[in-house]
C-alpha cells in the first residue's frame, strides 16, 4: 500500500531497539527522502517550463509528457512524505524476537527473516552491505596513514 493512503504504520522491530529510537530513525529517514525528492521536484519543475514551449511544435510532445509525468510522480511522493512526517499516521510497535538475532552474519537467520516477513531480496541487500563494510575497512587505514604523513 502506498504511504499516501495509509492510516497507520506498524513498525516490526527487535526488542533491543526502543520504540522512541525507532521513531527518531523514521523521522530522519523521512527528512532525507524529502530533501532528495524536493531536489528532483525542483529540477523537473525547471524542465517543465521549456517543455511547454515544445508543445507548439507539430507532433507528440514526448519530452513534455515525460517531464510532466516525473513532476506529478515526485509531487505525489512529496505529499506522502509530508503527510507521514506531520504525525497524521498512527505509529504502532510490534516486537519480533526473530529480528534480534545475528541477521548480518548468519545466513540461516537472514533466510528465516526473509521468509517470515516476505522480504525478497534481503540476502542480496545483506551481501551488498557486507561488501561495503569490507571496502570501508580496507579504505580507512590508508586514509589514516596518509593523514599522518601529511601532518
């Protein structure tokens, strides 16, 4: 279901994570999504003005249709984010013991979570997160060493 049609949100989280912390994470997520969508909304709004001028040319205005579609889509998402951030949705909490396990290190635990919550693609996402962690670990000692040489 789309966020703009929702009446309530149920957060399923591990018992080790407090609901107040979860609400603050949710607010931060909404804020970051709002900023990103607002940038794209302004870009498409600026592209919309010249695309109107293309309407006088004969033939279909494919660029104008595409820019209009993207502008409306970003506008709908912005409406949803504003609605969710203004406490118009009831936030509920549901504890789940299965999420308290070592999901990132144990593949079987990741498979249980994926099948329990129907999160298809979770294993791929965890694999990508592990790769990024390895890359960041490899990169950080080099940065520390180069900053010592410079200093």
